[in-house]
C-alpha cells in the first residue's frame, strides 16, 4: 500500500497545450453482421475527417498531418484477432506511421486518449489519431460475460464464477446498507438513472438502446443480480469512435473551433479484497469543508464512526485519483459549478452514484442527491416523479446526454472516446449537427422519433468525461474547455 508523498500527488504538467480538433464514430448496435470491424472504423474516420469543418481538402490531406496513432480495443478474443490495431491501421491507409494498441479493460478508450494526449503534450507528435472499437457480437451474451470477467483476478474472483454484474450487485448492497439505510428511495434513485439515460438515448442516432421507460419498468424488469435489474446494466456493443488531437499551432491550422484538452489517470487493485483503508487526497471543493472533513473522519473509523471505511466497496479510489490530478491541472474547484456537462461511465446505475461522490459532485453518502435535486438533468421531467417544485427546472450539471453506457453503448475500446466526442460536439455547439439532422438518422437506417428533444446544453464551455475499468481498477478523467473559458490559475 502506497503512502502518498507530495511527488505522488503533484499535478501532472503538459509541456504544451493539447487540443481536440475533430471526432467521429459509427453507430452502435448489439449485432452488426453486415459490416466488418474495419468498415466501422473507416466510417468513424471519414466522419472525423469530413464532417468537422476542418480546413483540409479531404482525407488524403488530413492524413498528411497525422504523425502517430493510438488504438484501443479491449478483448482480442471477441473478434478472434490479435494485433487488431495493426489491421485497422492498415485499412485506414496509415502505414508506415507508428502505432500502438492500448488495453485497460473498460477504461481502454480513455487510456488511449491519455496516451495520445501525452504524445502531443510531450512534443513527440503535433497531430495524432486516437481510435477505439469493439466487436462483441461474435459470441453469445453468456460467453461474452465470461470473457469480460477474465479481466478480474482469475486466481480468486473468476474461479468463484463471478461476473461484473455480481460485483456491482454487492457494491449496491453495501452502499444501500451503509448509506441508503435500506430505504426504498435508493432503489428508485437507481431506477431514475436508467430512465434518464435510456430516455436521452432516444435523441441520439448513434445509440443502441433508446427507450422511453418508467421507474416501474425498471423495477419490474428481470433481476440480473439482486438488487440490479435488466435496465440497471450497460450494453454489450459493436462500433467505433475516434478523435484527432493536435498541438496549438496545428489545431488552428486545421480548425477554427478546437477545444483544449486535459486527461489524467488513476488505478486501484484489480482484486477488491486487497483494497486497504488509507489516507486519500481531498478534492479542491473538500479541503476546507468541515462537514466533509468530519465525514472522512467517520469513514476512516474515527471516534464518531467506524462504519464504512474508504476506500471500500462503496467508492472508487482510481476515480478520485484521476479527478484529483485533472482538477489540479485545470483549476476546477467545484465540478457542479465549474462544469457545464459530464459524461460518466454508467456501467451500472450504482456505479454512476459511486462516481458522483468520487469526483466531488456530491459528498460521500449523498450521491443520490445529484439525481433527486434535478441537477443531473438538462430539464427535469414533468412526469410527476420529481413533484411540482422541480418539474421543468434546468439542471446545474446535466449528465450522460448521449445516453451513456446504459442507453447509447459500451463498445469497450470506443466508449471513452465516444464520451469525449459527445462533450466535444457540445462545446462546439454542434450537437444538433450530429444528432438532430434527418440525414444522420437515415444514414444508420433509423427513423427520427417524433418526440425528439434538442439536448444541446446552452452556452456550454466546459465538460468532463470519466472512463472506468472493472470494479474501478483503472479510471481516466478528461476535461475539455472552450479556449475562451480556460480557467486562469
């Protein structure tokens, strides 16, 4: 167990600014038998190259800028193809430029962006491609769950027959007992997350599983692992996403509207039973808060408490570490006031609540308040589930407007990049271009719904995305800002 020093907790430094210049993706589906993985990656690349108002004449000119490539795909055994990054690199026509494949479980997309950003920040490259994908439809769901579970500690957890739904069910039970006091309201909060994210996916032509559902629909859906039900869980998906990162000079050669980009990572033991209680870094909005300091004292077994110590089964230290570094890099103090939107890794509704607390949106034990206050919504539903006082109210920090992993997709290698792409388009004020146009829906063989909702966040300038692996073994925290809204530290 590490004992933190000032060097451990020092804010990472970019030797020069990093910008996201363009993004693209395929649509996402549970099954995609009519298209090969390479075709989906080419589609994402073409969207990035041709639909982001770049100042290039076409794909070939853009390729002339790319210096190195970073590819994320998690599970070779899904597609039965080792070195899939080499196959994709070849099909994109980018040989003989250098490339590398990156794998960190569910955080693979975020980790690929982390390495791509570091290449720009260090000066190794002026322009890099970051692309991720996953092919999860060539095996049945049970086999797929087994494959994913082999990212746990096979000598301990996997031999017990566990899959990740089981792990998160235990987390939900522990959180519910410790903080929820077994109240039915906690179950309803989880249900509201599933309703919200599936509902937002209805306005996303890329999304795999849009649905207008109710809290009752969630709670009446089949139990997967108690207390988690079918609608509480993320999707197994096929698809690809990509982004182009540049230094400042190259960014403005290519685009009039690039976004500043920072990213940081954290980790925690793969085996949850090895997680020891320890001192943890406080986030900027916690350091001078006596109430939070008291809470931590109790969580660590102080004279007022001794119940749930941290880090335990109710939180993710890796997320806290990634957020700590990212906030220190960018000057973020309080995410709910300093940011305009977030895309969080809602692998399960309970992991969403846990992340609210680990990245400082709400204090520990009070994560459900983020949903119940209406702050997680672009506009609080008028369906009566929030009462008259909140109906129609604008949320302070809308989350997962893409639909998240529950409504949009979890094509693992692409997921973290998709989240960043969605934030990027919001900050560019181009969400409608990629989501509302009829052409986007017909391109993917879909019909734009009559109850389509414009989910562009008004005047959005800053956003955050969390990419998360396993039960929190690896996490990246990305922050994008409009250049006019960079915080002066």
